[in-house]
């Protein structure tokens, strides 16, 4: 007999109002005990780890938001490595990544999911 895996729905954590984040910038929030960079592009919202593995500092939320070859990214304000906002993968060193979480806007509020 095979055991069934039960998946629970993610817990959505309210972070802030969408209007609190200027387009093409990020803010830092403490979500579920973790520093999370909430990044707003012109058309989407993303949640990635705020810790920059290159500089060893919690600074990614203050990075430069842009696009690299059609990929939404944020560049660290310290050494300028870029991270894919969808996957967390470093675009300059594919062996490095930061965590990402689902993010959404609901009724004008930004929410991040943790499971």
C-alpha cells in the first residue's frame, strides 16, 4: 500500500500595501522570521532572499531592478551580481542562488507565501 502525500496550501503572509513599493525598486520585510526582498517591477511583484551571498550582507532589497536578456533581475548594490527574480539564480554565476517565494497582490496588498 502506498502512502498518500498530503500537500497543505501555502500560508500567505500580508507584507505591505502595493503602493508602499515604488515601481522598479525593492523593500525589505521580515516574513516568517526571514529577511525577504520584495521587488516590484512595472508588471509584477517578486519575493527573494535579501541576503547577498557575495558580499555576505542583507542588501538585495536595495539593489538595481532591471532586465537582462528579457529576464527580470535585481543587481546587488555591493558587487553588482544580478539575480533572476523568478528563480533566484545568479545570472553571473549559475552555481549561486538565493531563495524565492511566491508573491501576489490581493486587494492592493502584497502577500508572500510560505508552506
